[in-house]
C-alpha cells in the first residue's frame, strides 16, 4: 500500500506539524516513530524538539534563526527520505521494568474482567508493549497493546492523587505514572523504576517506539 503524501502545517510561530495520514494504525505509527527517530538523529540546525503523535510529528524550532519555509522544507525532505529509504532508522530501545502486583484496583480488575488475580498478572506481564507516545505529564508513556481480556474503561471517578511508580491500565493501554498526579486509570501494581528525572540527560526513561516488558517481582 502506497503511503499517503506528507503534509506540513505551521503550529504557532515556532513549530511545524508534519501529518503522515488521517487514520490511526500500527503501520502508520511505525512510520511516525521511524521518522521522528531519523529527525532526531539528523540534528537539523535550529531544531529544538521532535514530538511524535499517532498521526503526525511536531517539530519545534528557533524562529529567530530559521524561517517556517526553510525548516519545513528540510523536515519534509528528511521525513520523505525516512519513509522511502531502505536504510534502518536509529534503533529503538528495549526496557524491562520490575513490578510488584500490589495495586489497589487489582482485585476489582479481576472481578470486572472475570479473571483471577493471577490471570490478570500473568496476562499483563506476558507481552511486550510499544511506547506509542508521551503525554499527560512529563514522562508518561502510553503503551499498547494490552491483552483484550484486560480492556476496561477508565474509572468513572478519577483519583486526586496517584503515586509515582503506579502501574495502571485503561482501555487498550497500560502505563506507569511518572509523578504524583491525579489519574483515572486502574492501578494494578507499582515499580521502583524512576520514569522521569529532570536531572538526567534524557529526563524521560521511555521514548516513542521503545519496547517495554513488565517483570513480576515479590
């Protein structure tokens, strides 16, 4: 299937959004991730940040040193090369995150899904997840694809505070809260892994396109 043509749009006066398609899919997200990694590796002058989403990549740049026309042309060319090149884009990383399955919603999740607690744990920890994107708060990674038997809607009433390190599920995704924050996902476990640290070179542990496995620990 021929990829849809790329489209570039200004986002304010210091960002360009490059749209890859109109309908979300696994293949389209792979293209977005590949292009984002290629853009980061290219180190295009005056580019400050590259932010992938489900259908697009937004690139923030310094408008004092580069015009929209100049930067968008460079970005479009780089994305087009990444889309059609047979060369591999920079490799994504694989992470293993130890989890204690001690979450306050674990038993409720088991009841709602008709599974035993052990089945919930086994199905959550049995597969590799892809980091779709980062959002909500710094370092929060939306991970897919959760086992279908564990799909549940968000809680009807979000909690005002979820502790950092809480491992949670909602709909078709799972994730780890990187900071103490409100949240409406179902908490099934916890990890000591630091998901976001502003003092690190890369503050967020996970990046779009990375792979994550959860490992049960006592």
